[in-house]
């Protein structure tokens, strides 16, 4: 009988970025229209799409063996889960998101103390209440079902909202007072699943490949041939993880060099290599990079 790992995937804003990440890690999901049950080319994995806000609770309860959700939702729900790996990616960038306290541009609120007696709309009620308690402030915190940015000033004095770039807040004429919490995606596991040898190894392997896919983002491989004598001249200019890989060719005068670099460096480096006498220069994509 085939053993099965139950995996929770975040539905919504993170869905596309998550499926792209899994594909680069070697796990190819197919999501049919209006289906919450993606198929995958691995008979040992069963996946369900669920909102990231609910993921930690379902993993804690054992509905999933493992899943992906934000650090923010682990804190908000107070779920007791194993945090297997940090996966720093989001729907628009490769950086953490921020939960911020924001108010209308014309508001006189400039610090947490100014929230005393005010109305705050947010999706992270528990995080916001903990923030207020830390500052010894009493305010009315209301759960927001969506479109939180449009609620000030008529429906709320302030909001606590998630942002990557701040563009949506500025578009709604809001200014950020303070960052309450930085969050990134976490790969989490159920405690019972983590204690199972087969499931733990499956989860750890998946985490390694996902992290490798993130490490590879924005990087490319570069190979070229060059005379040994010219390599000594160009070597100090070669960025690489450690040292360039240098292999002998049939002609003792020439060597093959291979490096992994940031893609943005290629446009400067290739012309320099050509001028230094390099030949057969080619660039290739990499899907995974395991340190």
C-alpha cells in the first residue's frame, strides 16, 4: 500500500506563486477550474487548496500533514505546529510582507498612543490586540471581511493591513504609522506527522527542494572557454558562490570555466569575458540551488 502525505496549498493571492515554486522544485500540480483538489505527478502526495488564514489550524489538527502559510497566520491562530522551513517569497516579490498600522493622510494619529478609544479595522484581530496591549492602549478592534483600505475615515479611524509595496495604501490616500509585524511564508508540519519517519523524510526532502528553488531565483549559470593565461587576468572579476569551476580541455592552453551568478550581472560580465579572450560563452537557467 502506497503511503500518502497530505499537503495543504494556499489558495488565493499566494496560489500562483506557490505552484510556480513547486514546479521549479520538481513538483508539478495541475489545478482544474473550480477544483480545490490539484493533481500531481507524485502518487505519494495528496493536495488540497485552502486559504492560508486557515492552514495552520488544519495542520495542527492533522487534517494536513504539512502545508504552507504565513508566519502571521501561525501567530494569529496560535496554532501549535512544527516550522520546517522559511520560504521567503510572496505574490509580487521575493521579500517578506509587512502588517502595518495605517491611517488617512489627514489623520492626527502619529503613534500607537493616539489610538486610545479609536476604531481599528483588520483581518488580524489577535495580532492587533497584542500590539495594543504592548503599548497599553485600549481601542475597538473590528474584524474586516475585506476592502480594508477603503474603511477609513468613515468606518474606521485606522487599519492594520498587509502590504508588500505600500502602493495600495498610497492609492487609497493612507499613510503608514508603524510596521507591526514582518511575515514570510513558512512550510509547517503536524507534530504527529513529523514523528513519523517516512513522512518526516518526505517533508524534509520537499523543504530542501523548495528552498533550493528559492535560492536559484534570479541566478543563472555561465560557461565559457578561455586560455589559461587569460583566466588569471579575468579570475578576480568572476563572481561565484565560492570559486569558479575550472576544467581542462583537450588543448592544454585552454580551460572550461563554469560559474553561478546573479542574472543582473550577466550584462556586464559577458562583454568583459569576450574582450578578455573568452569563447563559446553561454548562459543557462537553473531551477534549484542547494547550498
